[in-house]
C-alpha cells in the first residue's frame, strides 16, 4: 500500500479536510496516475452531504481526473509511463453482462459499475476519488487525453463532457435538429459546445438571461429565460430534444410542451427530491421522458477525441485545494463559470 495526501469529508455534511489515504500497490493490469487536476462536480456535493442517500466515509470525492502515468503493471498494454490520461466516474464493472460487453459499462447489470469514489471495489475496500495526489486504476477504465486538450480543461470532460455527449449522440443530435439545453452550468455549458459542434441548432433555456452572452459565445443560437412565461408560449412545439442538466426538481410537464411530436426530454441532472408529472403532455405528441448516465469507456474516449478535434475543452476556474469548501458553496449558489478544477499540486 502507498500513502498519499488527499482531501476528504470525514462525515456527512462535514467540511472537507486534508488527510492521508492508502492506495493499493500496482497490480498486473493497473496504472498508477499522478493526478494533476480534478474537477468539482455537483454530484461530489450531493454525495459528500448524503443528498442521494447513505454514503461511505471518510469520502475522497472526485471523478473528473486528469494526470500523467507514473507506473504500469506488467500486463498493461494500452498505456506507458508519461502518457496523459484521465479517469471518470467508474473504475470497474462486472465486464461480463450484456451492457459491459456492449461497451456500456455505466449500465452494468452484474455487479453494477464501481464508482471512482463512495463505492466498494471487488475486494470490498472503499474507493477514493481524485481530490488526491495519486490513484491506481485498472487500465480498462483509463482513457487517453489527446494532445490537443490541456489537462486542466480536459478534467471536467470526464463527467460533464461524457454526461452530455452520450445522450446527444444517442438521440441523434446533429444537422437539422433543434436542441434545447436546460440549465447553463457545468453540464449545460458542455452540452451547448458539444451540440453546436455536432451541427444542431442550439437554444439555451436558463432561469434568467444573466449568462446569455456566455451562451451565445459558446455556440448557442438562441437564449431564453424560463422565468418569463412568454418563453413557453413562443417555443411551444419547437424542439426535437431537450437536455435537462438541472439538479433541482422542475415542472417537466411545462417543458414537455416545448417538444415536437416524437420529441424527447432527456434528464441528466439528478435532483435529490422526487418530481411529479402530468402525463397528458407525454400522450399528446408521443413524447418521451428519458434519462441518461455518463457513458462507457469507449464512448468517453470518443468524446475526448471529438473535443480535441474541434478544439475545445471545459470553461474552468482553477483553484487551490484549500478552496474546496468555498467552491462547494459557490457551486450551490451557481457562482462558477463553469467548472471548478483543483490544482492537485496544492493538496
């Protein structure tokens, strides 16, 4: 075992603090990564504060990890020391179920995917995430960061990027399609960029027009405030796909009214509270209310290559490790444009 420094929540809702954790020795198929940057995802806050249910403590959050390979096991064939790599939301799965074999490990029906943190690995040991100096991961759950992306701007792609790329691809977003991105935050700003580069006509639906200039610069064609009732009148029956990135409960019935016949409202935000739904807007127009969770390893690599090819990463604010608790509060206050990234050299 190797001792490394990390930032951890010692208990639910407790401030994160500097500590040490143990990483396993590098096994035959493992990759040891010197973590350079780790993004802060809203889901880190949900889990550290047990918003999604009982969690494992102490907890080292972080599933948007970018770094450099420091060591590889003797059986590793895909990576070498010095490679630029990333780790996203999972570090293992059963590898045998139909979903795993299809490259959709995030939907593993065997053991279930093993989260990068707040989970138990195959040995029953808790997993610890990217708010740390180093991590050891099976090579099958490591991706390569192309040279066209800086490590700090690539880190948030390991969750925010793939979480939006996967449903946009699955619902065939591209030229001729009208797409609305609901929410202009860490996920939403990536959805705007990706949908734009896929060739779609992109509209941002945000509570206010406060970030309108940003949205248009990032690739949106239109920007509307959902706090204005006229928005729902003007845009009724407009969109092929609405991608909701919001982590708060919404009136989905109202947004279903903005879809065309056979349109889909796809939710990637994960509110802590349940929602209520009037089904009639679903029936009238054969509409779909759907969900999507991250993406498989191969698709994550595809997403990184797509972003590098088109020359964009995440919009970030780089912070020191001792600013993590402040950053959590700012995320909750929507005071970040658009993803905090921890410089792990400061841990």
